[in-house]
C-alpha cells in the first residue's frame, strides 16, 4: 500500500464512519475544529488530516482513531513516509492495548 492508497482508505473510512453515526459534515467539522470544506476534502481524499485532527474526527463520529486507519503491516508501509508509518503503527499499538485491557481483543 502506498501513500495515495493509504490516504484513499482513510478518506473512505472517515466518510463511512460519519454516515454510520448519522451526523453531517458540518457537525464533524465543528467538533474537530475544521471547516465543512475540510471535511469534504478529507472524505474525497484531496486533504489528509494530521493525527490530532483524525482523533477529533473519530471522537465526533463515535469511533476510535484506529477505526479510521487501514490495517498496515510493516512490509506494506514501505510506500509511506517513515513518519506516517510510525504514526500508524503507534495508533494501532495503542488501540490493540486498549482493546486488550477492555476485554475486546
């Protein structure tokens, strides 16, 4: 998976999570401190949110940040910039730890 494919997967997950939550782009934008245009761009894949904003978007739609990220194995992360691959790995590790502590994993 390269960076473009990764960003497309994030945009799809954000859009699907928002729709499942039954909230508008405007609602998510307000909760995440963004404009509706930014949410539109994120959902269309033309803008990629930084992790902090992605976490706020997740909270606005009642999801965990890891739910908005595609699963990524280290060998698949070779197409991502090193800082992005490390960020993704950190989020997944924290989500796994949280789920294990809560009895979900």
